[in-house]
């Protein structure tokens, strides 16, 4: 007689949760996936504009995003993956510069010539580096100044770090900055070419929808949205179930994909070193304004900004990457801003965000006018980015927790990588593999 399949509950329907659910279902487990939002996807979720799926938060694909590319192939949606040359630029003190190729860098006059060369050499060296542990101990600011020079740091990197991380900017780990350089540099075509980034026809919803369609077709999977998890039941240091409002789901395993502070609320009172270290991780939130325009804002996909009159450090014109959006008559401009959720600006109304950003966008493009704006959407999330300070690797939690049957995947595990769709898939599948390994050994 075959034993009953093991029951696992996955908390969170972002890409980590969806990827974990797929692997567990393929292994024959009974899987229940719970998502608090009305739709799955998490930070990869979308809204509808002119009949098209449009991401709440922008995403792009790099050549080294192997886990995402593998999942695309597994799901049979490779025809929706496209690669495109894009332009990147830098707006500095009222002037726009190209910033996508070595030739652009040589012409970037805000930085002294020798430091432009040092900057380019540093990018090349970073793209060839594979070992990063020693960088975990170094502050990014000091590491960058040593390698590219103080003027280059102040013009190029300081506004990116200072605006994103606030007072913690000088404590951010060099390993985190290195990986950002590494990921983008590996997407450049040739030594002197522009970057080549990828996109899915309908954005991240392409892979989210394919995963959901597959999961919903499986008899051993239940996907539930608009449900609030209130706690994880633990008895004798082992998982026994997951509590919802008015219901308990009995299970032998739980994979949590929520941020560590949210997990701490689900299993309160834990005093082991694992949970004590997890409580030391600090996060910042993001407010991301999406402007749907009647005409293009620029010719760049990515524009870094260093101007004391402008509060944000960059804009992303997704339509200059995703040709499907342009063909649908959309012109989409994302303006993200990272900040602690305790700051008043995190709670700004949509109108307040609009009023602040409108004159700043005019500074970047003097032709820009309010009449260009069709619609504006503002998305917020409280745990958008962990503060990856020096020695952050020691805070990064293992997938297995001291509670038997409880597994964790969280964006801190991406480190030194930044938040990407591919990294989310990697960690979700890792959590599932540990769960399955322990099930087989039970």
C-alpha cells in the first residue's frame, strides 16, 4: 500500500512560491499555495492597460539569468522571449549623456578622463570576477573610490547609493554593488557594443500565467488567492498546520516565501540564533510610479539621474525595451523611489507623487507636458529591498529552519544578487528541493 502523499503549504504566490509549487507537484506532493493578494505574482504581478499585461514593477532579463531561461523552456513559452539592443543614458546637472557603451563613457565629460578609463577597466574586471566573499566585508563606497576615483564615484555611484539607501549608503556591501555591475556587463554584446536585454512578450505575466495555468491543471495542487495567513502551527518543534482566518490547513511542511519580518509574525516567540539573525535584517520599501504616456519620453530604456533638483535617481522607459508594448500603442515610464516605510513620503497619495514628479520630469525633458500623460499608477511594497550592508552574508538565512518542516525563501538569500525574477525562481526551487530531500529521508 502506497503511503499518502505529503502535504505542503506554500505561503506567498510570487515567483518563488510558484516555482516551488511546480517542483513539489511534479514530485507527487499535495500542494496548497496561498496568496493574500487577489492575483498571484507578487512583485512580478501585473495590471491591464489597453488590453495588455503591464507590470506594476519593471523587469528586464540579462544573459546570465539562467534559472528564468530554464523555466521559460520548461513551460514551453520560449517563443515569447525576445532580446533587444537598448540605449542607456545619464542625466547629470541638467544635461543628458549617452551611457551605454565604452565610447559613451569616453565622452562622459562630468568625470575626468583618467577616471573614465578607470571606470571602464573596473567594469571589465568586475565582469570577469567570480569570487565575491571578500567583497562582503568591504563597504561599496570605499571599494569604488579606490578603483574608479573619487570624482567618478561622486558623479556616477554616489547618487545611486545615497538616494536608494539613505543614511545607510556608506555601509552597503561591495559584493552587492559588484553583482549589479557583473550582471549588466555580461549582457553587453561585444567589448564595445550596447547592452542586450531580454523581455517576455507580456512581461513577467507571461511566466506567471504559464506557471499558474500549469499548477491549476494539476489534481494535487490548490491555488488560493485573497486569503490571509495568520500563523503557522508548531508542535514539538515541528510544523503541524497553517492557520487562516477561520480555518486551519493541516500539513507536514510549509514553505514561506514572505519577507522575514512577516514570517516572524507567523511564528512568534522563536529564540533560536536562526530567528535572532533574521530579525537583524533591515528592509526599505519602494514607491513606483508608472506613467502611461501618449508619446515616448526619451529614446533610452534606462536613464540614471544625478541632479540636486530631482529626488529620484533614475527612470525606466519599458516601452523602449518591450516592442510589444509599443505596438499596442503604449508608452510606459517607471519612476521608482526607495525609502524606509516610516518616512512620510512612503504614504504619499497618488496625487502627491504626481505633483512632486511632474516638474522633475520636465527638467529631464523640457518638452514634456502634462498633456502627454494618459494615466498614472502608483505601486508600493514595504519589503522591496534588504539593506545589504557589510558582512551581510552572515545574516542570510538557510532554507531549512530550526522548526522541522518549515522552509524559508526570502530575497535576502539572493545576496549578493539584487532582486530579479531569475533569483526568485532559484530560491523557490532550492526550498522545494530541501523539502523533498527531507521528505524522502523521513
